C-alpha cells in the first residue's frame, strides 16, 4: 500500500530529472531540440536580408527548418525569462554595437551546427562573450567561444555537406558580399529555445547601449 500511494507520484519527477540531467550532460547542439533561454545577436540591415535569403534558399532546397539569422552570445540559461531579460539588460549596457567578420563556411556533426559561417575571433567579439560569461556566471565553464552563424540545421553526412551543401552556400555568400562578410549587430535578442526549433520564440529585444572604450 505504501508503494502504491507514494511511488507513482515520484515517477514523473524522476523522469523529469533524468531528462534534464541528460540534456545538461550532453552537448545540446548535437540534439534536435534545445534547452532554456539563449541570447542572440542578429545581423542588421542588408546583412540580415542577405543571410535570411541564404538560409531560406537552403531550407527550400534541403527541406530543413528555416530560422532567423543569428549569432549566439551565450545559451542554455535555465532560469526564468524574467531573470534572463533582467541580466540581458545589464549585459547590453556594457557592450556597444559591434561587427562580426566572416571567416569561412564550416560544418560539424551536430544538428544545430550542421553547416555554419565561422566568424573571426576579433577583440570585440571575444570581449562581448567574455562580458556575457561574467553576467551569466552559469556559462563560465563553457568551451572556448566559437562565434558562428548557422546556415543549416539538420543531420547530413559529411560527404553531402562537403560535396554539395557547402559549395552552394559559399557561392551564395560570395554573391552577396560585402553584406555577408561584415556583419553589424546592435542589440541582444532573448529567445526561448526550449524544445524543437519550431517552438522557439522571441522574448525581448534589448539594444546595445555600452560606450566604446
């Protein structure tokens, strides 16, 4: 009787704990669903339009999910949206608008980093991530920052990517230059990135208001 009264209610809690533990102990970029809240810095103006067009073209030809162009600053914060927004405002006041510089098109065996634009680790780019880790201390132990703008979400073989997908994307990036080679950002977007990418949504946009040092 004791088992029938107390064990069943614990099962959902146990299942939830196990799921959360697995998500946090596994590289979340390799899964087809993500966790928590993420901070994005998004291209503006002609750069945004160029990358949105490239992502849409890839989505149409490959049958993959279409998403807004963005570069993740920090990700997978598991606190409330109110807390993440509050800290994002603190962070945004410490960073002035800055630029990313395109380096190459690369790929990884990871759903959310299937094919992406690798960005140069310039002083402004590295510093913005450094400050973000100071504000979001739970991200202090993240691997070294790899600034990138994803172009394709999915699971394709390395041969598919190197033979067909990457050459096509490289051509489009060259055609859209210089909008694709210098990428200005002027705000932080707080996104709920819990679950499948189709379930993600924008929580709030926070302008970058820091002063240039």
